[in-house]
C-alpha cells in the first residue's frame, strides 16, 4: 500500500506531502484545485506518459511569466507491513524531456516500476470511449493488456516504429525517390513478428477479461460482450500460432504497398484493429449508449481488469477521476462495495464530498484546494 506521496514542482503543487492512512482515499474540492494532478502523479508509477498522456516538460510547475516548466519530482513510499519501498520519478532540469525513475534511491529502467505497482485508471474522457475514435479505444485496450503483460508494450512500440519507417519509404517511392525493396522486406518482417505478438497478447487478454466480466453475474454494472475487429486478433483467438499470423501479416503488408503509398497512410495491420462492445442486456452496440451507460460499461471493464491483475506480484491501484459523475446512487454504492471487496488501494476524486457518503468511515477524505491538502 502507498503510505505517502510527495509532489515537488509538479503541475499546481510547489511542495506537498500526503500521508495516506487508508486503502481508499477520496480527494474532494472545487474544480481546478489539483485533484486530477494527484491521480496523474500516481499514474506515473508505470512506464508511459500517465493518464493525461502528457510529455515530461508539460508536468513541471510554472510561475506567472515562466515559459518553461520547472524540474519536478513525484515520490511515493510503499509499505507492505514488513518493509518500505521508495519510488520516485521526475526530471532533473527545467523543461527536461527525459523522465528518470528511481527505486530505493537507485536509478532504474521504467519497466521496473511494474514490479511494485500496476496503476489502472478511469477518467471522464473515457465516458464515451465506445463512441470515441477507434485509435483511442485501441490505446485504452493496449494499456489494459500491458498492465498484466509488460512485453506487450515492447511489441507495440517496435511495431509502431517500423510502421512509420515503412510508410516513409513508401511515400518517398511515390514521390520518385526509389525505395529500397530489401529494407522494405526487412521492415515488414519486423512488423509481422511484432504485430503477431501484439495481436496474440490482445486476443488472450480479451478472453481473460470477458471471462472476468461474465463471472461478475448480475451485479449493478451492465455486462459487455467484447470483441476485436482485427484479422490478426481473430486468427489468434481461433488458435493460430504466431508464425501463421506473421505470415499473413507479411502477405498483407506486401500487397498493401501501392495502396499505402498512394494514401500516405498505412491501411493494413494490427494498428487498424478496434475494440468493440455490445451492451448485453439491451443487445445493442455500446457506442449507441448514453454517457452514463458507457461509463458504467467502462467501470465494469476496469473492475474485470482488476480481477485479472489480482494474481500479479505487483499490487494494482485504482485511480478514478470524477467517478460518481453520471452514476446513480445505487451504482455509486455498488462501486464503493466492489472496491472494498477487491481489497485494493483506490484514489477517487470528486467536487462534492456528499457523492462519496457510501465511503464514510471506510475511506480517508482529503480536501484539496489551490494545490494544497487540507
């Protein structure tokens, strides 16, 4: 469990320390007080850019007149009842773009954070996840896959880098500059291998999440039937091995060269996959639901993810920004009960303390105002 959190020149916080005394922490206060900044700080204890997807220079605090963000740091103490672990991340110079990670004072690769924490978050931007852009859904789903399978991030990163290089070569060829066919072949082999690995991980995660959703039964949150539209993911779900999927991807990439060059974008491959969801009770696509319905479906998916992570060596922590919004009293109460039943640490934000009355006596309430903890 995180027992303390310290912020230095991070976002709206000059210097602030939060002592954490309970498994659930409710951060309440007016809009703009800095509540979401705390969740973002916690989300940085995982590889990547955190829940806002911001760059490191954007996170540094700025005084009026300053054009560059300050050097900043976020530090947390984990206490498992037997010993403490100290995690830290930040940048060393104003406007620094390279975020460093330290574990017990020693510099470590960001991936090592997953040995200690696995943050999972839901934000208001996800309230219409299923009617949002396809790329946003796939990024959301890849983050769920990555939380339990860290190798997935490497597969996706390798794939995306090779995809950009392949497209550059194809566009150069379309503009009269000859593309090296051997280099194109090599890139497509790399794309096929990393794409097959990513698709296999996605299909496996989808099956596990669907099982967890189904096991939740008739609880207050609606159930979704999940799917992935990509051909590679379909092959993986049907039992095809990585070599067969990679062969199909190589074939498709080669066939798509002329089309991709003309379009100036890559139109074939696992990056074009999509996460779909059917609202089971209403038998209609989740995209047709209201913000409240979509939020409830996302929350059920997040709770299923937490169930999936329960067996991992690193503890999942749940970060819910404005969670009570669009939820009726019954679903709010059910959410709080689910969090407690899962036995995990959770941080929740909201403008009004009254929305969290179901957590009175079970959570630590912290007033946040003007970048300070009350």
